[in-house]
């Protein structure tokens, strides 16, 4: 039975609607330092920083349309490649479009895009807001499903459904990281609230004075005593008091180090980084490592890029074409390392110098489009054709003739 036939059943056997609720809920408390109520993951500065970093990197990569050829895959430039890589719709560039997809996937588990066609050709890729999307699945087999948007049902093949971390029971649904992050983000928010409450507390004295008096001082008497003995016209002059009248004691207030706030926040930030698969130094913990950064590009960034490019492949009609992201610009390589790599490839006739200039962001030079090689790099069958060998044989013949 198809999913559309399934929707024709009686109301007693309606399919299950599934939607993503991102965040968590806690009981409210009257204490200002206690965090309560509903909290979205996007309200956590650490989670937002991590998500924006991932989305920013993925959206920085160009999306290339490739075609399988006998001698290797080549890049194709046509209307569909321009649509995906340059202008997906009238209001977004590739950067903002891919950024939205990545952010929606991480926060919600899913991102849905509607291809808009005119005269049989795809002219626009329109993002659909997550709060207006519902997923209905067949209860019996748990696999067939439809996507409801604005009270209209769409088959999955009619939309682009980007899925992150598929659910173990509903494989077509994304699960995001909301369950894994709920506790740690609450801890971070609680630490921030505790710090704010602690720093704004009025009970943080650094100096205590004990006054020699048989009776408690009321407000007026305290003000008179302060005005008479403690205030000075020149604050740089020493404070002179009658002997035995006032006793001073300096008291060290409780600090955030005493509360172990910093250690707790550091551990929670490292946990957020581990769950989301980003280097901890992105969240301000630890030191920068180039190798760790490049590994982050190879693993997490390219993993999300694979989801997007494989979903975008549904837009292609030809079986020998596919979309791919180009991650080369994301790796942290110095200019010297790039030049050395280009030079090594040019020497072995693998790269044109203009292609190397393109790597460095330089304009092409008409004199650098030829392949150049050293004379020692020859085919095996051409070794005897080297000029130095030919000249050596001639010299030997001339000496033998003498």
C-alpha cells in the first residue's frame, strides 16, 4: 500500500505526525540564580558558536558539478550548476543558502528545500521553515512517509530533504544533537546565571569595621559616624582615628575560583565540542593546532558536505553527473607550503603554472599556460634521445677516428 493510499484510511487510523522540538524544559524556581523554563539549544552561546563555525565553513566551499569521463572527471558549467553554486533563489546566495541548510540540520535534524520549476526546468531552490513542516509516516512499515507543508502533502521525491543523524526507528528523520546537548547546555547556562548573580551580589564586603559601642547603631548613627570619622577631604591622606574606637579587618570574599565555575565551564565546553565534532579551541578551550584543524575539515566538515551534495544529486537528470564540494580553500596551509606544493607538481608536469596561480588567487598569465618539464623527466623509451648522450657518442666517435 502506498503512502497516499494510506492517508485515505479512516480517522481512527491516522498516521503519526512527527516534528522536531529542539530544547528542554525544567521546573521554574523563584531563586534568581536557578535556571528554569524552556531553553532552546540556539540560546546557548557555545552551541551557537560551534554551529556557526561549521555552517560558515561548509558554506564557504564552492559546489562543483562534475561529469564522469573516460580519462577522469571534469567540471561542468550549466544552468543547474549556476543555480546551486551561485544563485539558488532570488533572495539568497550560495553562502546564505548552504549556511541555512547546515544550521537547520544541526539544530533540528532536518532541512527541507522545495525546488520550483518553470517550463519543466528548475529555476529556484526555496528553503521551507522548520516550524511549518510535519512528517507523516506509515505506522505499519515505518518507512514510507510524506512531508506536509502548509496543509499540503508532498512526496519525498518532490522535495530536497537533508537529514542529519538518522533516527534509529524512523530512518528518514534526523535527530540532531538536542538530547546529547540538553544537560551540558543547561549546565553552561546555570554557570552563567550563577556568575551573573554572584558578581551582582551586594554581600561581597572586602572590609569590615567593628565599632566600640554598647548599643546597636541605627541608620542615622552609622551615617553620622561615617561622616565624622571615615570621610576625608583628601583621599590620599591617612585615616586618623581615636585609639580603641574602631577595629578594621580585611575579609577575602568568595571568588569564582572557589566555586570551581571556571573548571566546570571548561569541562562543559569540551563536552560540547566533542559532541559536535569541533576542535575545543574554537570555543576558547586549549590552544590552536593546525593538524587538529585540518582533521576537523577532513572529518566533520566534509561529512556534512557529503550529506548536502548527495541530496543535491537528486536535481541531476544525467546519471554520469554529480555535485561535489571543493574543500581546498578551508585547509590551513601557509603560503610557503602552497608554493612548494605547486612547484613540485609543475616540475613533474602534473600542473600548469596558471593552475598554480589560480590556487594562490592570482590572475592567469598568458605566458604560463604551457606545461614545462626538466629534460631529465622523459619516457623510458626516449632515454636514448637525450641530447647530452647523443653529443657524448659523437665525441667518442671523433676521438676514435683520430
